[in-house]
């Protein structure tokens, strides 16, 4: 039995998936532009943020309407609350992508720093976490969501490693300080994006199981 | 919340209408100062179960109950139980308001008279208390001698609640008490239930999920004569354990 209300829930799901797809693309492009110093792609990321923002507003509006008019229960209620939270985190990830793109535009106008493979790894980890968590949401997979939570440590470690490397670098090469700081900021954005993907994983688990695992993400 | 005190309990009861088994192994506990909501699709046995709790089904020929229902420590189906006294202790409010074609005063005083109260002052006092408890006093205090049939539907339902309360029951059973009422009257009944639970044990059948969510502490979901799930109302409506419960309360049934 497919009620009008459940069709609207499907529509909400489609909207958040669209937002997720745009966010995923923004993060991929931002990381790519950072690594290959591509100013054009970076500018695309900055311009594209508007669309993510308006989708967040649209999701907010849909959720508010469904809560007020349908008084949803149980799974439906959890889905709507979870979706609202996920939209907030997606919007923040898209903002991290914009921030990275802005660092890229600065860095591309200066001589390149020594290549650091940890940066590539951190970018890959953040993107991987975002993709996995979207897939966990689509498939309602608790397993997959838990895996995402557990990847967060890797992102933290890579960020620390990059920070140490660049601090060391700055000590020996003072003219590179400004570029190093910008790169540290970019790494920090990726680490934050990974945190936000972890938040999304927690929301996915909340939708599936109705339990809040915030602040202690682990197998239940 | 206060400690839970067990007031009534059914232990694995089966109930038959002739050869038709309408209830199967239903075990439920009801606590003092708690509201329990019974929910489930039409025909699942909610009203049947409710009527078992004060032996209203006794009136139905060839019906039969197997198992035990206790009120405090008494098995209410034991031989020798005074059914009139049982129904005084376990009162009932029906879906459709059913006032007697008498005055407002006499409607409320009815149960007291049946129980042998004759003193005019005692009657007046108890009628007033009951009408106040049912949040109807202010609306009718100036026309106690008018016919109850002249009241609105919502007022009639509160009058029936006052009538049920007048005999000072311990448990109040309500079978869809607000289903025939408008939102304002419904809200009054719901507020009333919140008030009443300070003194009584309440069991309410309702088809309105939001109402069950609003008024009850515990919710029991019935399906095809079986109790599928019982839990704190908050849990039932946010994360029920069983798929059947979830499908029912989210309107995905059938
Ligand atoms: N007096 C009776 N004689 C025979 N069968 C009955 C009698 N009363 C109820 N039944 C049957 O018992 C089952 C449970 O009925 P009951 O009235 O308890 O359901 P309910 O859950 O209260 O439904 P509703 O939500 O429609 O009020 C139904 O199949 C019904 O047809
Ligand atoms: Mg019924």
C-alpha cells in the first residue's frame, strides 16, 4: 500500500540523494583541483555551492511540512529527523569543498610545494567515506555505516602527519610559510569533511535502529 | 515517575466466542497511575480484551475465557466473585456516549443509588465531585435537573465519564472514548485522562495513533487476537521492536 505520504517521503529521499550527489562531486573536484593545481575546476566548485545550499533549504522545508502535516511515527519519523541532520552535514561538507577550492586558487598562483602523498591519501579517505556513507544511507546498511565511523581515525592520523610534515618544512623554508599554512588549512578541511561523513553515518544508524550512537560510534 | 504498582494483570488468557478464538494467550499488566493504550487494526480483539477486564463479556452467550485475570490479588473469574462489585471497581466508558434519558444529576447519581446510597447530601456531594473530575461541572452546575439528552456529544461523553467515576472505581476502561467527538472535545477528554491518572489505573482503546501517543504511558499492539508488542509508548512510536507494529503505526499495513 503506497500512500500519498509515503510518496512524499520518497520525494524527500530523492532530494537528499541529489544533494548528496552534488556534494560528492564538489568534494571530488576540490581534491582533484588541489592535487593538480587546477584553478578552473576550483572555480567550478565555488560556483556550484549555491545549488547545494538551495537543496538544503528545500529539504528543510519538506521535512518541516511532513512533520507538521503528517505527524509521522517510528521509522518515518526517524527518517525525517535523520534526513534533516544529514542535510546539515552535507551542506557543511560542501562548504569544506569550497574552502579547499579557495586554497587551491591561492596555491596555484604560487610555486608548488614538495609533493606529499599523505595529502592524496587524506583526500581519497574523505571521498571514500562520503561515498560509503551515501551508499549506507541508500541501502540502509548498518554495517557500512559502522565501517565509515571506523575510517575516521585514518583521516585524523593523515591530517596530523601532514601538519607535522609542513611544520617541519616551514622551519627550513620560511618563504614557504604562507603556502604551507594554506595547505594545512586544506588538510584540516578534509579532516573536517571526514568528521561530517562520520556524523552522517551516525544519522544513518539512527534511521535504521532508532539508537543514538553519537560520540561513541561503535558496534552495538 | 513514581514506582510502578501492579493493579491488574491478565495471564495468558484465551477468549472464545463459541468456537471462534478471539484472543490468544494475552498477557498484560496494568499499573496504578498509568495509562495503557490498546491499539491495533479493526477486529483484532481490543474491545473483546477490554470487556474481559470487567467481565462484560459474561453477558454474551457461549463465550468463554481461559486463563486468569487478577485485580490486586483477586482472580476476577473465580466463582463467588461479586460481578456488580467488580464492575464498580473496574468502570467502563463506551465509544458512543450513552446517557440515560434522565436528568444530568440522576445520570451521575445512578451508580450510587444502585450501590445503595440514599442520603441526599451524600449524593449531591458525590455528583459534584464526579462532575468536577470529568471537567463538566462548570458547564452544567446551573442545570443539573435538565435532561442529559440536551447536552452536546462531548458533554455527554464527559457525563458518562462522571457517571463512571461517581462509584469511585479503581480502574477505568475506555473504548474509543473520543472517536465521536470534535477536536476541542477530544482535547478535553485527553486532558481529563491526564488528570484522572493521578488517582486511577486507565486502559484506553483508540484508533488514533496520535491520541495513543499523547495520552498513554504504555502502548500495547494487538493483531489477530494476539498481543504482538507492549512497551513504553515513547518506544512504540519511535522505535518499535516488531515489523508488524512498525507497519501498523506508519500506515503500511495490509
Ligand atoms: N459478540 C460477538 N460474537 C461473536 N464474535 C464477536 C463478537 N464480538 C466480537 N466478535 C469478533 O471478535 C473479533 C474481535 O472483535 P473486537 O470487537 O474485539 O475487535 P476490535 O479490535 O475492538 O475492533 P474495532 O477496532 O473495530 O472496534 C472480531 O473478529 C469480531 O468479529
Ligand atoms: Mg472495538
